[in-house]
C-alpha cells in the first residue's frame, strides 16, 4: 500500500512549479554512517517498477522493493518529508570505521 498525504503532494507540486513534471521515485537511500532511510528522487520509469498515479503525479517504486516494504506512507510537515513503512532500518556505520 502507498499512501501520500495532500500536504506532501502540495509540496511536490510547489517543487515542479517552474519545472517539467517527471515521475517521482521512492527509494531506499543508503545512509552509510547514518541509518538508511526512504527518499524521493526524480527518475524515469523502468520495466521493473510499480507505478502509482496520485494527485496528478506518477510515483514509482521498484517492484521487489515495494513487496519488501509492504506499506509506505509519506507526509510533509514543518520538519520536511516524513516517511513511514514496515521496513526495519539498521543503525548505519556500514561504510567506514570512523564512528564505530
């Protein structure tokens, strides 16, 4: 299940005000020394993507990743975009020894 709040799509619409609207990828961003987290990026649709049409935007997620994530919820608050999912994220420190 993918749920994106109206406040999140309003903020995305604001971003595209002076840009060509493109598909928005939801992905897992490797945090290296910080925990991994969900993120948004502008991207092209691939054959392995699931595509969702929400409030005039195309949100794309890799099919295998979406099966693993099961549920993704995106909101926008004063703090910025907030993501929730059923994924369990590790603590980080995967790329170096400086903070371990």
